C-alpha cells in the first residue's frame, strides 16, 4: 500500500466570501470547514502524515485556538504564502520521506466521498498523477470584457478540476523545483503538466463543492447531511461517473 502525505491548503484570502471569518474557519454544521475537510483523511491506513498550511497571519491564532485539534489529529502546521501554490510549496518541504504520494486538498472542499478518495489514491499509485474532476454539463460561453458573449465553447471533453489532487512525491517535488519564477498556477496539476507528466482524471461530480461564497455554505450543509446518511459506495476508476 502506497503511503500518502496529505496537504490541506487553508491559506487563501477568500475575498469573495466576505464577512469577518475566513471561509476555512466558518462553521459548517457545527464544525469549521477546514476541520471537516481534514476529517476526510483521518484514520485511513494509507495516510502517513497530514499537513495544514495556513496564512502567516492566521498561524498563531490557529496554533492556539485549535491546539487540541492539531494534537488529536496529529497535524503538522506550516505557514503558507499569499498565493495557493506558495502554500503548497511550503507544505511540500515538510513532507516526510516515508510518503510515496502527496495529496493536495482544498480546505474548503468538505464534501468528498470516501470512494472518490479511494479511487484517486489508487490511480495516482498506478500512474504517478491523478486528480478528481467533474464533467461540464452546461453550455459554456466565453465572455468578452465588454460583457457580451464572444464564443460558445464545445463542452465535449471539458472537465472542471477539483481536489484531492495526488502525485508521486518525486514528481511533485520536481515540478515545483522547475516552476518558473513568474508562473502563477491555480492548481497543482498545472504545475505537474509543465514538466510533461500525464495527469489521470478520476470522475467526481459537482457535489464536491468548493466553498467560495456564503451561498455555497448552504449547499455544502445539505450535501454533508446526505453524506452521513449513505454508506460508502464502490471505488471508482478513471472516468467512471460518481453515484450515491
């Protein structure tokens, strides 16, 4: 069984979320969003380490306020950066040598099915790089700065990248080591794509929501309630559609 180090990226500014509380620390059904995301990976025999990357501005507060959680969950807390990829790079430096794979997950994606995690871990162990992604089902419009439709984009073969994104440790480290100074990747798969390593897609769906706005909290709460009511389904392979 491949050993996995999990990086939880929780350093984002979350400007679109608004309010006084950053979205990773907002309460979702009685617990902070980032705690719910971490819990997805707890007690897995294949997870050997869990790292939480937070903003330097939040580091001391998290270390003090969530001291019990950090200890109970065995979390390693690291200071992230202003941009997501900087946080992942900082956490990557703290990954233990015992890990074969590195899983990067958004702290604000608390609605991942266990079967999806099983599947993306398995694919990454086989191919070296795998991500969850959801097939786009609507009509896709490219819109000009003027606000008018510039083009209707064919949706065949288009997927929205999600997390977890899982990579062989040496592949991800090499990709970050070779990342140009002026690059600003929005996910880790695009970092790995730069070195020419193929990325395997494991199909999830839109229930793997990334909390961005307050309205997303309501959707996430409804999904979480359904998750606890249903048993674990069979693990999926690449491009198999998720079912509940």
